[in-house]
């Protein structure tokens, strides 16, 4: 009799253990499904941001194609979007990273609305001038309007930077240089003759940033999406940034022109498009591109 009671108790214990095992398996499966769903949602959100940037780039392509002479403001803005697209492709897929790129997209969207409106206005005015002025005066008026438009854009960019509590940059340019034995540097677009990549920019005045020693991270990406230069890593708030070199300077609450070099000692530079990004810690503050032939 006691043996039967013992068997019954053992069966009950085994039944409870089996039920707990099934419950644990079901719970684990749910967690795995939720993690997979979250990853899929982030990938879908990243693709939506990429689609928005591609659509914005196409709008610029159409606006540029409508002009016989490309508006430099539109071309520069188009290059900034392409740089952001390239950076997004190699970025980590997480909520914080996507939010940062969404903010950059919204900022570029506002800029595009202004530039396209200016472009439409310039197109109408150019058509009127072409019918009423001789060709020499038309060229002069176009140059004057372009200069005014560029001043308006630079003023707007300066106001945006001043409203931020971090240092920003303007006028970012990257290009290849030949270095003579005398130390003289000669710009070149030939990949085979390039000794170094020179990156130049202006640190914009920002009264919200305290004067003193500052640093920005420079990232140069070659046509094969490799990080040139040091290719070392640094982390900010759990995010990893690969950089080519660190630009260190003394900021004195005034515009500051800075140039740095990125080298590739093991082999020649490749032909193709290069992307240059400037980061203030984890924040992408400027992007540009250039081509070596």
C-alpha cells in the first residue's frame, strides 16, 4: 500500500517537472521570437530611413538635371545625402543609431525644402533675365544670385551650429596630395600618385562650447568600405566608432581652420569614391566625398 502511494507521489512529481519543463520551453521560445521580431522591426525601420534618403537624393538629381549649369548648393547637398547613406549602410542597427540618422534626415529635409524653393525661384528669374538682358549681363546676374544664395545657406548653417551645444564643422573637403621631398604638397585626383589623403574643414564658432582643448574624430572610407588610417575604435555610451585619425586643437570661441592627414602605408590608394565623416564623439557633424581616378 505504501509502495503504491510512493509510486503515485513520484508520478505527480514527474508530471509537475514535465509541466514546468514545457512552460520553460514555451517561455524561451517566446523570448526568441520577440528578439527576432525586434531585430526584423529595426531592420525594416533602417530600410525605411534608407528609402527616404534615396528618395531625397532622387529629388536633388531631378533638380540638378533641370539646370544647364548645376547649382553648387544643390550638388553639395546631394553629396551630403550620399555620405549619410554610405554611413547608414555600415552603421549598427539599434534604436539609438536609427534615431540619430532620423534626426539627420529631418535636418536635411528642411534644408532641401529651402534649397529647392530657392532653385525654383532662381530658374524663373534666370528665364526672365535671359529674355531681357544680353548674355554677358545674364552671366553676371547668375553669379551674383549664386553668391547671395550661398551666403544665405552659410548663414543658416551657422545659426544651426550655434544653437547646438557641440562643436560642428563647415566646408569639409577631402582630397589626395603628392608630397615632395621638400615637404611641398600638390593636390591630385590620380589614385596612383596620391601619397596621403588631406582632410580640411572649419570648426565653426559656438558660444555654447567652452574654450580649451577639443578633439574631433575623422573617418575616411575607401571605395571598398574600408576605414583608412589608424582604423582604431572608441566607445561612447556603448556605441563603437571606428576612426582614421583624431584631430586635436585648442578652441578659442572663434572659427578655426583645421587640416589633417590620413595615410595608407601598405599599398596604393584605390580608384573610386571616398567618403569623409567628422564625428564629435558619437555625433556625426559633417560628411563629404571625393573621387580618385
